[in-house]
């Protein structure tokens, strides 16, 4: 194996010819390895990429785009029409994607849109202008126009979430259904028998998955679902406030509520205060997302946290693999959320002589 030298700042720009000579490989082999062609062995690709990093090789983006037909750019279009839609996770999410892309010397192209139709229009423009090689699609819907567009244009994509029809789809997701099931079982262990639900917008895939997990938890705990204390269609703090008022105004309100979103739970806090009830004392609450505001709530909110930075990094790597030809069926990954137990759900209505709850066991990755 050829000795690899390190080219330092101030030296002439390292070319692909320098890299090929250093490795004792043909220029074409080095080029194809750097661009992830499937006919190059993984060992060779890793050897070339590591040598390129150590030597300080950086391809000229314009020349590379002409040669390969790739912009080496990942696309992300954010729907800014709902102000709270991306706020809880955006900074860490973008950081994770950017870092994951830069590890392969790719870039991230971010655009914004006002609504779903504008998202599709913006994506269509980016495709036509060849500014991106594929898309990361967050906040996936059961029937998603963005997926339909990518399939029709034969453009690679990866979902941050799942969808109603998985055919031809790759995804990275968090197992929200297991988290909601675990939330119900945790509350049942505290003695709660009347457990309410506040879910998200029903056209989003995560809402259906989390709602299914909630129902599975009720069944496992031997509890019958009561549609009267289940509210869907909640997306913002204000929505959560209105849903909370509806639940707490019932003749027989729930003693505990599971929320599909932290934002909904924060709205429920306000509703509880309006109804003269104290979360953690008169009402137990568990939610999902792990946004920073959850830790600052009074009392701090028990929630299932999502590592959005790690998710962004994984999505970048998986989309690049998809662009390079990996079949979508080989790029499907679901990981668990992490429970952060705080004070909002510690309300136990068990008699004091009963044993304490069993130790928490993390959800097993799928």
C-alpha cells in the first residue's frame, strides 16, 4: 500500500491526479470511488475518501457537477406556513444534516415555502434547476404530495417519518408508537384508569402511529378506550389549550392525559390552570418531543425526547446512500425515543401501601 502524505495549508491545491498517484490507483478509479459509484468496492471507497481527507483534497464543485451530473447537494424545503411546525427541532436538525452532508463533502440547500402547494412548487423548481440531487422530507403525511412528486420525477428522497404507502420509500423515524404505549402503561402503574389523549393533525403519519400506540397501551393495561376523552387535530399551544378545556370541563374528566406533542401539553397546562387544577397534583401529563420549553414548564413536563441532531446526521447519510443507488427497502430505520421523567406525571392515585412502580425499561429499537 502506498504511503499517504499530508498536504498542508499553503501548498498547491491537491488534484485528483495527486490523489491517484499517492494511492497507486487509476484516476478513473479514484474519481468513481469519490463519487460513490456502486462498481467500486467499499474498501476502496473508504481508502480513497480517507486519503482525500488527509491530503486535503477538495473537488471543484462546478467541474464535478458537469462530470457526474450531480450537484452534491441535499434538498430540504421547510413549510413556514405554520410558525410552530419546525421550531422545536430546527436548529439541531439542520446542524445534524449539515454535519452529515459535509462528512461526504456534500452541501445542504434549504428553502422555505408557505404551504403544501408551495412546497411542491419549490421542489419542482429545485429539480428543474438541478440544484439538489435528492430531498429530505420531514413531517410526512399519510398521503404526501412531495413523495408523489419525487417518484414522478425519479428523484431520490428519504422521509423523516413514515407514510401510508411505503412502496419505494426510504425513511428514518422515531418509534413514537412505542413511546405512547409506554406512557399509558406508566400512568396505569400509578393507578390511573381514566387516561385521556390529545393527538396531532390526522393527515400526518406520526399522529396515526402515536394514536395507535396509545390504544395499544390501553389494551395492554386492560382499559377500554373512551372517545369522549380523546381529542385529535391539535398542532399548537393554542390548540392544546382548547382541547384541554374540553377535556377538563367534562362531568368525569380524565385523571391523566397523554399528549402526542409537547406543544399540546403546554397548552393543556394553561387549560388546567384556567380550570383550577394543578398539573402533577390534580392531573398527570406525559408528552412527546423533548423540546427545551418542556423542562421549563411548571412543573417540568415528563416527555419522550428525540435526538434531532442525530436524526439529521442519519438522514443525510441515508439520502446520500439512496442517491448513490442503495435500494429504498435497505434504508428503513426506526429508533426509540428516550423517556425523561419529571414532575408532571408523578401524581399517583394508588393506595399508599401498594408497591412502587417497576423500574423503567427503555424501548427496544426496531
